[in-house]
C-alpha cells in the first residue's frame, strides 16, 4: 500500500474534499507499520495520529507571519520544520529496514 506522499496531487485533494485525507493517511501508515495491531491498539494509534496532525496544523498556524501572502520568513519556517520531520522519517525508515519491519 502506498503512502500519501506517493499519491498524485489530484487524489490527495479529492480525499481532502471528502474529509478523508487524514483518515486515509492513518490507514496507510497503520498497514505499513503495524499491520497486525489489535483493535484497541489501532484506536490509540488513530487518536495519536490525528493529535499529531492537529499539532502540526497548530505549529503552522502559529508560526506563519501575519497576512495572506507568504513571506520569506514563512518559507524558512516551513523548510525548517519540514526538514525536522523528514529527518525523523528517514531515521525511522532506516531503522525499520535494518530490523526487517519494513514491507
């Protein structure tokens, strides 16, 4: 099963319009990382996943400069926290690959 970043933009936008983007991303994540998780573990993971998404939204909202147009400060801010997430993601993939958990 692919991840959201492997989907085409039209699919991502369609899921967002339907209110299913984050739920679909969670399902993809769960299937890739914890395919055999128990229902109670899935419920906890889903809550954590959505809480993480809400926190990222809060970080983005509070860190952006005022106004409608993006600024150089906005772009630097986005690049910095995205780089942090990408670095974590790369370490997670490397670790799961080394331990044989990746599919």
